[in-house]
């Protein structure tokens, strides 16, 4: 029964292509051996079934009979700046494996400013990497920010940022979304690891980023921003598509559990929709409400500038 269901899922993905040719090429077996498997005269080995599921991005959750167990993936661990290259490449692979061009919507519960926005060649972006590395790596030696030089991965980050911004995106923010980076700037300034002129530039670039998001909220119909004052935001990312969804559940700043189980994804969609119902749309609000929302963030930035 499981073999028939696996073959059915593969047929959905290959369309008019020859099933036997596909199986033969992927498993590196003869056409006759593939035919014996597709005609159920022979069984796939466990390794063969896994290889096919991996190649066609088929969730193994549907072959588990209980509602209380699911199969998940975990992104690779990031513990130093060199690992970031793999992290960005993996994120690109996730985007490339999803049906982005037809009905995809990305939901982002923004406990912090979504990291996609800070993938650029700015002091703000470099500072975010500096903070992430100090927080993630227990052996990281705290060096002055001026001496920190992350590897060059601009090509991957530009592509990743573009793929995110090209989608239909729904983001949930609240008053705390901008607070974390302001607290980080304040902490590293107080410890002497961040100089005043560097902090001032980072705050200026942060204000420019918020201004960009405000402008996008007003003018980009593919972007929807909601203010959620009632629920705890968590940096969850949900890629929703009627045919194939993916839920990225953060384990740390650069670690995610990836879930493509249909039932779990449907529950996640319902949860995001429930949060949206209890949120205020900044895209649909009048200028007054939108200005109040963004001016609170600008005020936080200006207050920190005065304290430096």
C-alpha cells in the first residue's frame, strides 16, 4: 500500500514523463528493474524509497499512521561566520524547492526584524552578523566591532533577499520587533565594543530600513503588514501554497525545524489567520494609524541616539 501511494505521488510530480525512466535514472537501476517496482512485482528497499522521497520532495509524514508523529528536517548548525554561507545556500535551496511562481504566500511572525531585510552590504547588516555570532558561539571571543570582518557572501544574500521580496508576504509586527536590535546596539556601546560613530551609522541605516518598510506598506500590494499587540511573536516562517507548504520553526537565530506535514501546515495556516484576525492591518489602515505605528519605532531610534 505504501509503495502504491509513493508511486502515486511521484506520478503527480512528473506529469507526462515515463515513470520507469524516472525511477531508473534516479535509483541508477535498469529499466526492467524499475518496471518490476512500478508494477509492484518487486518492492522498493528502504534506501530507495528515501532517495525517491528526497528527490521529489515528498513528505514521509503521509506514510506514518498516527496523528501524533511526524517526520521533520533540521537545518545545519551555525556556530561560526563560515557556517553562514551554508545557511544562506540552504535557504536558497528551500526557496527553489517551493512553487513560488503560483500562489505562494509567506507568513512571518516578526519577533525581530525579519533577517531577509538585513541581507545587504551595510554596517547594520554587519552588526547583525556580529551579534548573531557572539550569541550563537559559546567560544566566541568578544572583539571590538571595528575588528570584526565576516566572510563575503553577498551573492547568496542578494539572491535570497530578492526571492523573499518578490513573494506575497504577510508580516506580523509589534512594539518589540525593533526593540531587540536597539537593545543590542545599547549593550555593545555600553561595553565599549561599539564606538559612538559606528552606533550612529547603524541607527541611521536602521531608520532608513524602517522608512523603506513603511513605504512598501503603503505602495506594494503584495506586502501586508499587521500590528499584533495581543500575542507573543516568535520568528516562525510559514510558506503556504495549496499544493505544497512548509513551516519553519526556529530553534535559535539560525536554526530551524522544517515541517511539510499537510495536517501541521493546515493548523499553522489557521493559527496565522487567527492572529491576523486579532491584528490591525497597516496596509489597509488610514494614514493616521500607520503613522502612529511607524512613528513609535522612529521615536525609539531617536531616543537611543540621544542616549549615546
